[in-house]
C-alpha cells in the first residue's frame, strides 16, 4: 500500500533519508512505517465456540499519520488495537513496531518496547486513583528508571492545559481533565505510536473535542502516529485516514474523508 493517497503525502515518508523525512528522526525510530501488521488473526476460544475477532488483517500505519478505526460493535476494533500494542498476542500473523517484530520478543523485552514505543489511551482513563495528575504522568518515566531532569512531566501537563491541576488526584478532576492526564501520560515517553480506544466515549462533546484536538496536535506538532477507535463520524473525520472493520476484516481504508463521507460510509457498512 502506497502513501500517495494521503493529503500530506508530499512529505514523502517513503524515502529512507533526505531533508523531508523528519518523522523517523523525530520519533527516534527506524525508517518504514511506525506499525505494520501482516496476516493478523485473533481467535478466541476453540472448536464450535471459536470466535475469529480478527481475520487476516494486513495494515500499515505510516509515521506521523492519524488513523481512525471504525466499525460495528464486536467487529474487532479493540482486539486490533490490543494486538498492535502488544497487550494481546495474535493467534496468527505478525505485528511490527518501529521495525521490531513483537512475536520475537520475550515478555520482558515486549514490556520494554511497549514502554518506549507505545502509548495507550483507554475509554475509562485508567489513571491510578491514589496518585496526583503529575505522579500519574511521571509513572512511565519512573517505571523505566528515568529521571525527569528536564521537567518534561510539567511541560507535557502544561501542554494539555493542566498546569494548575498537576497536584490533583483523578477524583478531583472532571472526565475530560482525567483523559487529558491520560494523554499526557501517553505522550511523556515520546512513543512512536499512540493507540486510543474510544478516548471520547465517556465524555461530553466539548471535552471530547479537546481530546481530539490534543491527539491531532500530537501528530501535527510532535510527529506522533495516532490510531484511534471511534464510533463518531465527526471524530473520525479529523483523522487523515479512516479504516473500517467488519467481522474482523478491513472493509474500507480511505484518506481525506470529511464527516459527511464518514457518515455515509458508516451507513453503508452498518445499516443497523
Ligand atoms: N477475551 C475475549 N474472549 C472471547 N471473545 C472475545 C474476547 N474479546 C473479544 N471477544 C470477541 O471478539 C469479537 C471482537 O471484539 P472486540 O475487539 O472487543 O470488538 P469491538 O471493539 O469492535 O467492539 C467480539 O465477537 C467479541 O465478543
Ligand atoms: Mg471495543
């Protein structure tokens, strides 16, 4: 699959070197796509009761691109994100992040790679309730044994608009603020790719909009790669590309869609 369908394809990520290829250097990764899946399958259970949540999925996510993943409930969106992020092991096929195949890694090496290369944002925020916002954001660095010598934690908290809430615990923050903490936590280690599974699903539309804006900026200003599951065509339309799943397969993969086009595609593929 080429990159030439993208609205910003003029940047030419396909080139292994050269002045326009800033993405790989920005993310510290190898050339090539940020994420690649080949022949990806995930079967739950066995025999008569087996469910193929993913079937032979081939997909790539170029660096510095924002992809929305859509599809009916049960179509395999979360399973795809979990397999791509190394939170679940596929039953067939391969996932490569930054040129490293996840299947070849020990649990320990997978954990190390996940820490440095992958951020994950959940619908339910998943912050640690006993820690402050600042402590939640600092956690990935602490676990990795890194010092916050350059003030990165406060800088990223300020960037998501929470400088004045850094000392608050999650219970003292609104849902939108909690999700902004989760985004700061995902950004702090400067990962290659950020996966977000319905990040606005628990939020009112104003807070949801702020979250989408932060994810868009993570791509545009920080060169991150974002893969976001959403049910909302308006949310999907801020992405560079929309991928639609149905019954564990990719049934649509299109760049540069506006909200009306996404609505139409959803109606066609999910008439219910
Ligand atoms: N841990 C699991 N055990 C058994 N079946 C599962 C499990 N997780 C997901 N599934 C099934 O796999 C399919 C895809 O689920 P999921 O990836 O959660 O879909 P989506 O996120 O698109 O709603 C569904 O049929 C779901 O019931
Ligand atoms: Mg899901």
